[in-house]
């Protein structure tokens, strides 16, 4: 095996056995949520699930009949 074959095998192995990673959008939402919690005095004394729900409510993400999967045109 030459070096190219070894690199190809490693790349294929990493692709097939990929590990999960947090995406950019998730990081941005989490950062925005923490900024909201700091601004409203919820951080660090409130339960994390309460902060998530309060942030979603503040953003309008928990509206009646809204699933978050709608496509905005």
C-alpha cells in the first residue's frame, strides 16, 4: 500500500464511522439563548429547560399551530 491508499482508507473509515458534531446553527442558537438568559437574569439560577422554553417563547417559536417546520416564502 502506498501513502495515497492509506489516506484514502482513513478518509473512507472516517466517513463511514463518522462522529457526531454540533453544527453552526445549533451553536448560534445556544449562544443567543445564553445572551437572552443573561439579559433577563435567568442565568445561572434558572433550570436549563426553563431557559429553553422562555427563550423559545420570547422568539415566538412556541406559537399555537406553529411547528417550526413551516417554509417561509
